[in-house]
């Protein structure tokens, strides 16, 4: 994930704001709540109760960076907002109420930007991540005490619909910066995506371990939250995955020994680092919105051992996915990585998600594509 964008506001005070009649309530709204709403043109309407506020503005994430809106304060303490068309996908947002960050009380909260945060879903017309009338897998909570980080590791495990009838391959999957192990379940709709793929026989049934993307000891947690700490955490995670997590999963669950690893944004770096460091362990590596930390112009992969893939007898399947509208730095990371693989004649698949930013619709699409091509 990246730093939020502050959305510019055109405040228009009036006694009433006329709403269109063709709006539908967002799937992120709490049960029984009418707002936020979206119309067929992807315009949103939001209504919130801040009776003592003097100023209310909307702030949000990458997919809302071009948003403008009109706002009006009603005499009853409600603030109403009518926006320009939003980009398709899932977007974090919140209010700045007299200088204080405040979530929308009408929406469910999703862990993003390091804390529970409101979200809005702008429909793209796709249904691959909708719940359908198919056989369902389940997600369970699990964890163990880590000797490497000296704390308990919590993670989630998706078990496919036919779990218990045979042994399955395992995908180790990571979230992005500021998010946690709930991301792929809640914002990512992983259960629906995989249930639907398996029902249509488009993918091999698999177990998915949604691990936590930070691996630091209590003392290391005190270090500045910067790129060097992220690299340190990733190196710890490499040891944790290979020495603790994989043995734990393979002992407890019905696995067949086949493994893949993938992640989004910061998780893409972690998946590439671990996968490239152990090409003998993983048959596939998925990099969704790739990020490369601590590289230089002369040594872009100074802290990413991708050269191991070139030397390895095993050649893991390599998948790179990115949103068509992602920020320049992510496009540059994507180009550095794909150019390197091309120059060294290492085969890979490049997927471009049309019309999406650095957000969860991009990553749902990446997972949907990646899952269909692994464990074959």
C-alpha cells in the first residue's frame, strides 16, 4: 500500500442536496444503512451525522485520488456529500472532522493504513469474486509460537471444498503494508474467488495460508519503520516460513508437498525474496503490484535475490500483475523486474489489470489469474 492522497473538496453549503433516484447502497455499508450509495455513473453519495463539526472533508486512498465532491451541512447535524465518478474497485476512505481522522459510521471497517478504516466498493460489472451457489471451502484461524520472532504468529488458512478427501498443494499468500491477515479474506474475497474457480474446474484445489507480513522481534519492532526495517523483517520472514511455518502446515494439514508463494505490494517483495531464495521449494511465485526495496540504479536487486532463479535447475513459474492506473513508481518496479527477466530469458507471465489502481480489485484479479496457472 502507499501513502494516502488528500482529496480536494469544493464545499457548497446549502439547506438541501438533491439525490438521484438510481443509487444503490454500497456492499460495504453496514446492515440497515442506506449510505454510502453509488449510481450507474459511479458517483457516490454519503451522508454522515457530525452535529458539532465545523469542517468535514473526505480523505482516501489511491483509487480516489482524482475525486472531487460537493458537500453540504444540513440544519439537523447531517453532512451530505455528492462525488464525481469514482474509479472501479475497493477504496479506503475516512473523514477529516475538524482536523481529526474519523471513519464513516455507516460502513463496515477494514484493516488498512494501519488501523480499522472505512471502505467503499465501486462495481466493475464482474462477478468472479461474488458468492455463488457452489460448493464452499472455509477459512480457519491458526497460529504458533515463533522461536524466530519470540512472539505468537497468527494466520488464516483457507481449506478447499473437498478438504479431507485427499492431499492438496499449498499457496502461501501475503498482504500489503498497513494491512493484516484479514485483508485477503475481507477486502480480497479470496474464499469466493477460489470457490468459484474450483467449481468451474478452472484451477487445482489448494490450501491457502494467509500469513502476517511482519516478522520482527519485540526489540526490532522499536526500529524506525523504514525500508531497511522492511528488508530485515523480510529476511526474518524467509527463515520463519522455511523453518517454522511450512513444517507446521505440512504436519497439521493434508498437504501433498507442492508449494507456491505470492503477495501484493510489500507482500510481492516478500514472496519474490522467499521464492527466489528457495526455488527448490516453490513451483510458482506471484508478484502482484511488485515492489523492490533498497535497490540502486546500478544494483536494483541489491536486496532481492532474483539471480538465484537464473542459476536454479528448478524454474518456478513467475507471475507479475499490476493495475493499469497504478502510480509511476509501481510501473517502474514492474518494468525493472520484467526487463530483467526478459533480458535473462527467464519465462514469466505479465498480467495488466484494466482500469484499476493500487487497490484490491487489482489484486483480486491477479489472484484469479494466478490461481488458474499454478500446480498444473
